[in-house]
C-alpha cells in the first residue's frame, strides 16, 4: 500500500498547505464525550440521514426545525408512546417528508434505540463502546438491527454524531483503489468492506490520525478540487 504521507502531501498541495487542510478536518468526539450525547440526538440524526437518502439534502436541512417540532425533539419516550393512528397521521403532516417508509423507519428506530439503551445504559454508550477499528462491524450491526441505516446512511450518521468514522465517497474509494486495495467503485460486500477497514487500520497505525481525518484527507487528495463545504 501507498504510505499515507504521500496521500497527505497531495491533499496539502491541493488545499493550500497543511494549515488549510487541517482547518477542513471534522471534529471527532472522545469516547467519553460521545457517551454523554443524548439518545434523542442519535435518533434525530438517524431520521435526518434516512430522509436525506435519495432527497435534496438542502431541503431536509432547511426543514429540520419543523421535523424537530413534529417529532417532539426526538424524545424517545414520547415517540415510543405514540399510537399506530398517531404515526399514520404523519402522512398528512406538512412539517415532515410525507413518505411512509421514512416515517416507519423512525418508528422502528425508536425501538432500536430503546433496545440498545436497555442493554448498555444508553444508546450513546453503545455507540461509544464500539471500536473505530471495526467500523464495518458497527455498520453491519446498524444495517441489521436499525431501519434504513445501511451503506452511506450509516457512515454519515456516525460521522455526523462525532464517531471516528470514514466515509466512502467516490474520491476516497479511488484513493483506496490507487493504493492497491481491491474494491469496486461502490464497495458493499463483507469482504470488500473488510479490506477497506484493514486499509484504514493500516493508515491509522502509520499516522496515529483519527479515521475521520484519514478519510477527509483522502477525499481532499483526489478527484475534482471541491469547495471545502462539500468534501466529506
């Protein structure tokens, strides 16, 4: 595999130097910090990434205060108490995306959050306790036990919550491929994802950098030189 130092050097050259590149790197919470995040915030982010999938992200972002109001600020206990008729009522609620599959995903994820919280003390502690060197294992768990939390939705959910997560954008995948990692353009199989994890584990061992930073630096090193706000 290529040494990550060469990938980082390319990214720094494209972004105007080490200081400019560092300013683009995402915040990563410590395990202790992550464990203190409210479960309502995890449920909120689940709902957001599910609604963003296949939809205009800016529309969802602008509408998000209405989502928060409609869903009681994602209070897990309150949402768990809703009747089937009350859930059905969201189909007519203009504050949210009136798509039953996305509404049902939130209803199902309320149960998911509650179940993990009962096992671990909180959903936050469950996420915080999962090691970053097995992100693909956590992604598989979210896909199996959550609702509509597979693929990139899981990656954005974790990154946006401050978990130390890589995101497999097209440019990041290209960097992996150029480094000799055998993956397709849209990695999805268990073996492929494990090769991705192994590559990031190798780079983490080489540099000591968080996985989220490795991912962002890789994204900055390849492809079109996007503005900072669209680089994941």
